[in-house]
């Protein structure tokens, strides 16, 4: 029986030791903006200028800007959901990220208006995040779907 132990240990090691464990890699594939809250417009914006020109910025937990989107001009409420696909997938780590949404304004119209923010996990599946705002300058619901791609290598 004594001579059998090394054989058993080697057999178990051979059985379990050579197993390649695939680890998941998480990538941000795109963002869908389903709804934005009502926000106070600049007083000097009228007509199409009063419609939001939406863009987004994504930050890591340290506050570093990872990426931003181009802005979409003159977005009307009947155009939702808006899709922001990424040409290149963005690999995310095991941490929380912040997505900020803005209305872009030309310099003569003032600073961009903040339209809301959501925090999302870099280790999650595709998920919709909802944030409620109850402020005179920002009132209503922000709804964003974070589209994730998970690859096992």
C-alpha cells in the first residue's frame, strides 16, 4: 500500500494539474441610451439648438478618462434608444466604472450640461442601469444599457 501512494498522487496531479482553466475577459462593446432626464436648457438655445447634442465619458475608479463618444446632434425624444457602439472593444478590469452623459454646447452657448451618471461593474454581463433625479436642473429618469462582451481564453 505504501508504494501505491506516489502512484495515486501522480495520477491525481496528472488528472487535475494539467487542466487549462479558461479565464473570462470582459469587454465594453457598446452603450445604449434609453432615456435621459429633463434638464434646464441654456436660455440662448432655441429650435434645434435646444435639442441635446449627447456625448458620454467613461472613467475608471481613479477618475482617469478611459474613453469618450462622439456627440450626436439634435437628439429628439422619439429617437431613443440611442446606440453608441465601440469600434474597438474596451477591456475592463474587476472594478467599478463611471459613465457620465452630457449635452455638448458650442463655446458661445456655455458649458456642457450634465445629463446624469451611472456606475457599472467591469465584471458584469449586459445590464440596464437606471438612475432617478429630482432636482430643478435635472429631473426624471436616466436609463442606460451597458453592452458587455465576455470572451474565454
